[in-house]
C-alpha cells in the first residue's frame, strides 16, 4: 500500500461490537480484511505497534494480560482507507484508549514529516467510539466521551460540540464520531438489533431457542429497575444468538456467531433498517461516496 491513507480507529465496547462492525464494513461497504506485518502498516502504525509489542515484552506481565497489547482485533481496507477495529473493553476502561491515542498522535506528527521507510503514511485520522446505550442513553454517553477526551495527553482534542443526527444515536464533531446501539426506546444494547435480524432470518428457530432458554433459566426481563431489566434482556438475547449458531460453530462465542455464521443471513443483515442506517453513517463519516 503506497501513498496517503485515511485511517479509521474504531473503539468498540466489546468483541461482539467488533464482529458487528467488521461485518458491516465487509458486507455493506466493500472493505476486505488485511493481514500485514507491522512493517507494512502505514506510518505511524508500523512503529506504534512494534513499540507496543517491545514495551510489553520487556514488562513483567501476568499470563492473563500478555495476550492484549492494545492492538486492533481486525484491520480492513478499501482503496486508500483502512479501518482498525479495537476492543476497548467497555465504558470502564477509558484510560487505555486515552493512552493509546496520545502515543498515536505524538507519532503521527513526526510521521508526516519523517515517514522513514514506510511506504504509506496516514494523512487523515477518523476516531469512532461505539457503545451500548444500556440504561444511560446516547446523550449521556456522548457527554461522557466529550468529558473524557477533551484532552489527549497535553493536547486539546475534543473541544467542539456534537453534531447529532436526526436519529439521535449517531453524532460527529470534526473527525470524531460516536454511535450508540439501542432498542426502540432509546435504551438497550446491540443485541436488541441483532435479535430482530435473527427473527427476520428465521423466526421459528429463534422462537424455539428462546423457549429452550426460558425453560432452563429464569430471566428478570421485567424487573422494576431499568438497569437490571436491560442487562437481563441483553443476557437473554446473547444466549439466544449463541444457541442459534451452535450447529455451525459449536462451543463458540457470540462474536463468532455474528461474524462467521449465517444465523443472520447476509441479505437480511444488509437489509435491516438499523444496519443500513449504520452503514449510511459510516459511508458519510469515511467519505466513501458509494459502496464498492
């Protein structure tokens, strides 16, 4: 890959979000997976990832931490745009993302002047935060993002107000974006979207999976506390989605079911209204024009 590159850094709340975004990029927007060695990444990623590995290799890490050096879970490409999808670990781990962005922007400033042996260099960076609404709602989450990322290191970064789309779940400010997953009531999780697509793909099997789980477990999906009710609804949906994919990928997680099975048929996935809305947002945010 040669020349100037636009890079999307997408910080997803969990592995299932990563799998969902990856599928949208692949199925709806024409992105394709790449597996570059560090040296082939555009500057400053080439040096950033290598330095991260070296830094952590020199640390006295426990085994349960050694596998995660804050590298992207997936990298995809369409022409001169690359998308790096990170599992940021949820709303309680802002500091890890802040630290990564601080190092990235410091190296980016230098790479534009001294790219060294890199064959390409990032000339525009787009940062996207993806979260579940849970019981908080999109507006609260956007406010927390703005508070946490008003400064990156010593630099003022997120200083302008959000420009919120009409749907209330998507927002941008310059080259920073926020997208919040929710149900019809503006609360909830990505699973509220996923379960509806599964129903479209195969309502009978989805009903059967729900009946199976309801026979085995009790779910507090009507609890009077909103936080518990939404969390329990998400757990139940996750169980259903995972159960539906067991024939194709026995024993695997929900993120595998989203990304590697046809429990949501591609046509139903692409055609879903909320998937199409997210794909449209990404098209505008990445300035793609039309799908490849």
